[in-house]
């Protein structure tokens, strides 16, 4: 820490004023905001020194200063005030999280939508995953003379279905095949499903064995898909509201990264470590297109190890205290709601 008390007060004021106005901050504004008892010329000199130290930068020769990524990092680590979520936002959050959800995906998507509305930033989240994914429930339902609907429920709360085309199947064959499947694969992990395909499909009449084989192959495909975390994104249009992204190319590069769901999931996992929301600022981002952005993320989950990550992505010029408070509350409440939604 190489900023004295006066420079710290100046940096804090520059951050707050720039977040509020999205404009460079002049020494005269700081003189009014900080009441440091010194002339604006002295503050101007201090700001010039802070720019030399890398905490501020000057976008244009004739303009004031704005925080650099290093300045934002110092602010978040040492100067940021504690913030509590607005009571009206808390009520909205409770309304979303206590609502009955037919699937975990609905819960996470609704929470992501809520976080975006509260922060007015782009919210991103991953569906919960588990270290050892297991199949909790399976059902076969006839939907046409030659088509069967396969329903599966997994230990991370994912409910998935698929249509099987298997020729004409009698009700008895479907019932016996469904019973055989339930006996052999309920509680099985992804690895066990892959290894047990051949065994589960043998020892029955040809129509039953064929139905079991077709269904198991689809279960295996679904398991591979469910094991990869689904990504939810809400509020991408908020980027257009910030002057930092008014250049079409800048916004297009950021949105192109957000469309790569595997990349987003990886970024969230890397950022959401520890018990509190973590902040990745500007050039700290590993991906070049996101270095105009900050990512604030936290993990959520239940005690069994099933969980995911949730956060926001926006300009480095964001209200970090408000965003961190929102994510902290949302992640905690999502963890509680997840525990009551997951299958027993």
C-alpha cells in the first residue's frame, strides 16, 4: 500500500464520482467532494502523482482522471464501504426463491434474471453440478405408436427428457423395459451407466432387450450432457446502456465471449472461489475481449457438494459495493432454495 491518507481519499472520491457520471473527474470536483482543506491545484498535483503510480489515468489530454484497473483493485481491497441490499430488492429476491419451481433450471434462470434486474448488469450463472452425478429417477411413457418419451431426473436437479423412435412397442414391453431400467440404473453414476449398458440390456426377450438398449444409449448421452454445466445469461442488453460499450466492435467482442458457454462456465468457476464474492477487474481477466469488463462471482450449493456459480459481468466502472452485496445475498438464498429443490 503506497498511497497516503489524502491520496486514498482522492481515489475513493474519483471512483464514486466516475461511477456516478461515467465522465473523467476534475480536481475541482474532488475539492468539493472531499473537503480536504487544500486548493484544487494541490489536488491536481496529487492526482498527477497517482497517475504516475498507475492508480489513475487520463483518457484525453485536456480531461480529468478516471480510475485505472489498479485503482479499482485498490478501492475494492481497501477503500470500498460495506453495502447492504435495498429492502425492496430483498423482498423481490424472496418472492423469486420461495416460488415453487418444477426444475432446478427454472430456479437458477429466475435467480439470474433477478440478479440482472437488481444490479442492472449482465448476470451469468451455471446450473449446479455434482462431483459424482447419479441418476435418481427414470420413466418411459408412450407418446405415439412408434415413439416413447424418456424422462430422467439427476442428482444435481436436472430434469431431462428425449423422444425415442423404436418401432411399434406394446404396453407390456414398455412396462417391463421401464421396470428393468429402473432396477438397474437408478442410483448409477455416469461411469456405471457407461460400463453397465451391455449387462442391463441382456437376459430378456428381444423386444424388451431392444427397448432397454435404445433407452440406455439415450440415458448415456443425456448423462454426458448433464455433467457439463448449463450456462444462463440474462440482461446482455445492459451493455448497450454503458458508454464504454457504445463502440459496436467493443460490445460485439464481449457478447461473442458470452455466447461461448463453456468459456463462461470456466471463467465463473475460476472466479467464484472462497466464501465471499470475488472480483476480477479489467486486465486481470484472462481473455482479451473481457479486459474492458469486471466479473464479480460467487459460488452457491448445498452441503452435499452439488452447486454452481453466479455473478455479473459489466464495465470496470461499476458500483462494486452494491454488486457484491447483491451477489452475496443472492448466492446465499439460492443455496438455501437449491437444498429444498434437489431430489432426495
